[in-house]
């Protein structure tokens, strides 16, 4: 038995086999093969396997996100049947005796460059597809396809770190717990773990060779136990049972009000990253969606999601929520959430860099496509739109001007659209300090404590080394929240919190005292925050 300690970012117990996730990066060496015919047969086999995988992904995507969003997998299948592509690989293997991996990578790059140089947006966009599908073939050729989760048994997933673009591709139903060597408490992997309601540890320096071994994750003490002895196994099985009983107790709070013993009421909403998360919002009885991180639609896609794709996603969420408020945040890409097809430059300080509203105000084509989809979806439910990373009144005025232009063009075309409340994330010290002036411009504030803490304390939220300095209850952050609530109320607008701090039940009383109107938390936290509200005496 072996105990390895890290930092827990979400409590709970998980018991199951360990699976070590390997990064996708494949170093491809250019070697010459002895038997080109045999090498080509190996390539053909890999292509067949890739097509099978794509068919499975296509079917899964159709049922989860609809045919239109799934079409990308069809495009990938077609690329693997393209004569020019196949002939190019064949030539490199048979004529020049290159190894298949190198031939595929080289062909992919040639095709991608050719697509990128075309004078047609649709064709240009195919550059990332040809790279993507070729990576799949290379992964199969190099035997690295085991990185995903195969087999039927759910696993404890161990990884160096997980980027949001990787987590979106994992089969969540097969993950009992996340354990990463890197990552930090506020990284998106941690947020995902909270959304999924599973224990997660970061900063765990696990050794090599744990694949397939039995493990236990103790999300209370922050420990990963490898090959537990019988006494430990029994102890944790009992704890797991108790956990399940507590969950049952929380279930009884469904349908109950979020009202303190003193009679104060607060709205309790939930945060989501995709359409699929809505079921969990409804299951956990949240009163609305306080933050839909729309950038995950972009991260899940190999190209800019179209207006139609976005419209469908937003409409589906709005309709599923049956008139309850759905606050959709416009694209917050950049920093740790990067997307190859945006073609963003590497930056020295990405968290302080080109991200979120800054990209949208520069790339108004992308912004307007999203706003059109949002306003069209607003005709089908109670949608509010929220803008991230605001630092000035001028930005808000520019945004409002753009929203007016978007609505005017929808009207002119005769396209159906609805009205939407407009709000901003208060997640920069500038926004908190200017909350008085900003409150006069918008319908609501939602405080993003993850970034507000990062920028107020000058602590990179991605840097696990800084977790010990990252005082989540730091008085400067609490003061910024209090000030924002007060300024918002002075202007008659409502103020919520959608950062992770909203779920910290040791602060529920503090937030109630400050007069916070809404808390938006991971779906799995809704009932425990409701419990804290109902146990509070605040009036
Ligand atoms: C925040 O910054 O608190 C927030 C909710 O947004 P994100 O975590 O997506 O940056
Ligand atoms: Mg943020």
C-alpha cells in the first residue's frame, strides 16, 4: 500500500482502478522502413480503425448535441476517404519508404497549408480538420490510443494536468475522480470535478507504473491510496456509504425554499459548461442558470461554431429551463482556455492578455455571430447575456452599441429574436472599483470570484505552487464583493456571485449579510448551499 498526499479541490471518496492519462503529443521521427508494402498495410489498418472511432463519435455526438454539431466527424471520415490525401501518404511510404506516422504528418501539413491558403472561408477552416483527423491516425499508428478511457469500469483518472480541451473529450461517465500532478484549485479541471460532483486532487506527485492498480481517492484529506490493504478498503467503503447517505438527506431539500430561519431569501442558480449539464441543473433543483460558460461550445469544436449551432445550443438550454433565467456569458476564450483555430499568439502573461471581451471587441465578426445566436434564442426562453473581463465603462458602452446593431439587423431581416437583460461579470479589480459607474449601465452584476481573487491578490489561479498564498477569504476580496453589492443596489440592480466562492458554505452567512441576491454554484453544490441558507439566522 502507498499513500500520496496532494490537495483536495473537491471532497468525496472514490474507489476503483487507476488509469493514467497520457498527453497526446507524439514526437514523430522520420525513419525509413524496410518493407514499405507492410508499412502501407499498417497505415490502411489505422485508417479503418480511425473511421470506426469517428463513427462511434458521430453517433454519440448526434444523440448529445444534434446532427449539425456532429457533422464535423462526418467531414473527418470523408477526409480519410479522399483520394488525393490517401495517394500522398501512399507515395511517401511506397516510393520513399517513409514510416507511416511521418507520411501522415507530412501530408496533413501539406494539405492544411493548401486549405489555409484558399480564398474561401469554409475551405480555410478545413485546415484544422485535416490536422485533427491525421492526429487521430497517428495516435492509432503509434499505439497511443489507450490514452482515452477504454473498458467499461469507471476509473480514477491520473494525469499530469488536463487542459479544458482535453477534459471535454473525456467520457465523464467513466471517471470516478480526477488526480493531477499540476493544476490548481481554481483550474477548470477542478471546476469540472465540482460540476460532476466527484472527488478531485491536485498537486499529487504520483510515481510511474500505477496503470490498472486499485486505488482510493480521499477527497477530504487529499490522499491517493494505491493498492489499499483490507483495513483501509473497508474503512473507505464505509465512508462511501455514509457519503451516499448524506447525499440522500440533501435530496430531501429538493423543492424547498432558499430561505433563512430569519426569513431572508436568496436565489440559488447553477453554473454550466455545456448543454449536457442542464440535466444536472434540473436534477439538483437550481432556480436558474447563473453562468453558462459559452466558450466550451468553442472548445468542443474544431472550428468556430456557426450562428446556427450556437442558436440551437442556447435555445435548447432556454427551453429545457422552462422560463427560468439562463445567464449566458459571451465567449471567454484565452488564458488557460485556448483554441487552436483562433490562431492566438503565445503570450508572456496570458491571464493578463488577449482574452474574453478583448478578443470579442477586436473580432466583431465572432462577437456578432454569438450575439445574433443569443438574441434569436432569447425568443424561446428567459435568456440574459453577460460579458466577461470588463474593466471600463467605455467597453460596456461599446458592447451595448454592438448589441443594438445586432438587434437592428435581425429586425431588418425579419428574423425572430427576443429581448435579454444585459449584465457584466465583476471579476477585475477595475470593475469592482468602478462598480458605481458600471451599475448605471447594466441590468445586473455577477461577481466572478475566481478571477477577482486572482487579479486582486496577484496570484495566478493556474499555479499550484501559490495555493498556500491563495487565501480565498482574503479581506481585500470580501471588501471588493461588499462594495460591488452596495454599488449595485444603490443603482437598483441585482448582484450575484458565480465564482467558486459562492459555494463556500462557511461564507454563506457573510454573503447573506452583504445582501447578495443570487449565488450560482456547480449543480452538485446547490443542495448543500440550500442547506446552509436554511440553517442561517440572517434576516
Ligand atoms: C470567475 O472568474 O469567477 C468565473 C466565474 O469565470 P471563469 O472561472 O470561467 O473564469
Ligand atoms: Mg473569470
